[in-house]
C-alpha cells in the first residue's frame, strides 16, 4: 500500500463506490479545501493496523510474562556507554 489516491470531498461524494473499490488496494485520501482530511483504507488493512496497536500498562499492573521478558532482555552493546551516566548503577 505505498501509493495513495488523493481526491476532493466533492469528487469523493460523487463516486463513493469507485473510491471504496480503490481503497481495497491503496489508501484514498479525501481532501477538503485542499487539505488532507480523512483516509479510507480496506477493512483488512485497518484490522492489520489495529493488531499493531500498543498496549500501555501502569508499571505496577504489568503482566508477569511481560515483566519477566523485560527482565531477561539485554541492552545492545552500542548503548553500554550510557551506564557511565548513572553513577551508582550496577548491572
């Protein structure tokens, strides 16, 4: 879905079905007064994006499996100099 169709809201209103069909394969940007206003995408693409939503937790309510995964994670070697910025920190 790299290409987009850009259409005015007036034109969109006249050809809704055409743009619904087009949105199955590429985003359709609907403009108003020359500015991007809304984007129509396929239901499949919308569901794919929804699955990628991030979930936010308060630290004290973090599920155990996520807390354990964080505890097992390791920082990349390129970030090791950051340890020197915290004087009393021990890995």
